[in-house]
C-alpha cells in the first residue's frame, strides 16, 4: 500500500511540475502591444506585481517538486515532506489567488474605480495569461491531492 | 524487571506530554479566531462616501455622491468570505476541543482536524494575498494600464482595508503554526500496536 501510494504521489508530482512549467512559460511569454489613438499600449506580465509573484511562486513550487521527486527515490516518505508539501500548497494557492484577482480587474475593469478593461486592446496577452492561470489553478488542486497522499503515508 | 518498570514510566510520561500543548493550541486558536474575525468585520464594514459638487445651476449646487465599498471588488469579497469561514472553523475547533473531547469518527478525529486546518490555511492565504495585491493596485495604480490610484481620494477606505489585511496576515501566521501543531499531534500519536512487550 505504501508503494502504491508512493508511485501515485510521484505521478501527481510530475503532473504538478508540468502544470507549473506550463504556467510559467505561458505567463512569461505573454506580451502584446496595440496602437490606441497614437499611443502605444504594451502589456507585459512584468508590469503587474501580482503576475511577477505568480511566476516566482510557481517557480519555487515547481523546483521543490522536482527536488522531492528526486529525493523520494532515495528514502521512503519522511515526515518532513508533509510540512514542506503544506508550504508548497499554501504558496500555490496564494499565487493563483493574487494573479486571478488582478486578471479579473484586467478583464472586466472596475467601473467604480474608473479602471477600463484592457483585454479588448491586447487580446493575445489576455489569452496567454488565461492559459497560464488555468495551469496554475490545476497545479494548486493537484498539490492539494499530493498533500493528502503525503499525510496518508505518514498516518 | 527494572527494564519493564522503566518502559512503563516512559509510556506514562509520554501520555502526559500533550497536556501543555493542549493549552497552547487552544490559546493559539483563540488568537487566530480573534484575528480573522477582526479582519472580517473591519473589511465587511469598510465603506466610504464622498460628496462632490459637480455643477452649479443658478444657486443650487448639484452634488454627486461616490461611495467606495468592499463589495465593488471581488477580491475583497473573497477576502471577507475566506476570513469569515476561517473564524467559523476556529470557533468550531475551539468548541470541539473544549466540550467535545469524546467525539470521534472511526479514530480519524486528529486526521480530520489536521486536514481541515490545512484547508483553512490555504483558504486564508488565498484571500489575504488576493486582497493584498488588490490593495497595492488601489494604492499605486498601474501606469501601464492607465489605472489611477484611488487611495488619495478614499483615504479612510484604504486605511481600514490595510488594517484588515494586517489582521488577516497575523491570522494566517497563527493558523500556519496551529496547522503544524495539529500535524505534529497526528504524527506523535502513540500507535496501538507498538506497545511494550511484557512477558
């Protein structure tokens, strides 16, 4: 049972690494520019601190997952893995929440604050960011299942 | 014979260990409950109204009333809901620790508490980070997207929001410690099949 749990957990970790890599790649390569009334309107992920935090958070979680996969071949489940998995889950949840909050404002705008939505002018940017956010959300959900597997392994 | 007595003494000592931890855990849960409840209430009642004179027609002044409410921003709504759920969770856990010591479900009580604590930590962290970045956007604006900052116009709204955020981050740190302690309680639970062999 422990072996099946370990194999299942490692498969999930590989999926999580893939999801974080997709999220990072699509977020970093998302840039678009448009000409609006003689003004050049560029959109890059680095213009928003929330998206930068998203990329950093996913990178840290992805790196930790790779390390945990490599280390799981050496020894059985340590008890410390539960705590580190919890930290990674919290980090992923935090990253995706922040990025989603700002992306929602970018897509719908905020009538009360006088902020216009930007997705109409830079659709390519918005599409790529959407894919990145979907991958980030999938990574967070997968990581929660990984956390439950680790908890079950040390119960 | 002396060895068995020593082992029996060890078992007795380890069953006394969780008692000081129980008080610490209860106090931490109480503090976390107050922090998240404060964050919920302060952000939930966050509202500021400004009246501007828009035009003058003859002698009458036409006024426009602008409000800033937390409901206008989905991130703040999520913040209020997440902190509300977290304070309810802490309240239920405090009640369960104080009055419902015997409640158990197939021996999974500690595991359920640990899992629920972890879910609450993830929830609070999501709510706090979304609201924090939204507040940063409101304070600094975004020059690339032509979004102006709103904090210079609605100073009280921003101040109260900042206070709620600080309370929520304090609650997050406390919940993180509580969650770690719950998992530790789960891990050091004495297993029933590893008893001392008494010939």
